[in-house]
């Protein structure tokens, strides 16, 4: 039952990845959480994922990836996101250049019979 459930989760992830568009967001406050970005960006489209990595950009700034579905005009979405202000910070939005690699499904290792 466990592997069947994992396969269905993986296929749901694959289906979402096919219909979603990812946006690279930068220039937001350091204390901004993924929930804050979700609330701000959801006014411009249907948000399904917000990811803020623990590492910083080369300039020492925080950055995030926001994934949208049901996007009719991606360029217009990017331009609309560039109009958002969080406090004194003016968001920067660009299309994500690289896709996240597909996570491997962990398989149970078969132990060899011992002699």
C-alpha cells in the first residue's frame, strides 16, 4: 500500500509541474515569510507553492520561487508582480530559468540472504 500511495503522490506532483509556471521573486524584507508572499501574490493568480531557500543570493539578499497555476498570460503576470510593494521593498519578479529536478521515489532495499 505504501509504494502505491507514493506513486500517486509523485504523479500528482508531475501533473502540477506540467501545468504550473514558476516565478523567481527577489527584493523583499528578510523577515518576510512564505505565508506573507503567498498572501501578496495570490491577488494576481492562483498560487500553489511558495519556496524560500535558506541560502542567499550573491548580493546577500533573500529570494523565493512562487508557483502559479491557471496562468493565461505569463508575461502579464510577471509585469503585475513587479508592481507589488512590501513595506519599503519593491518586489522584483522574473520567470524561473531552471526547473527543479524530479525527486526520486525512495524504494525499499532488498536485503540479500545471508549464508
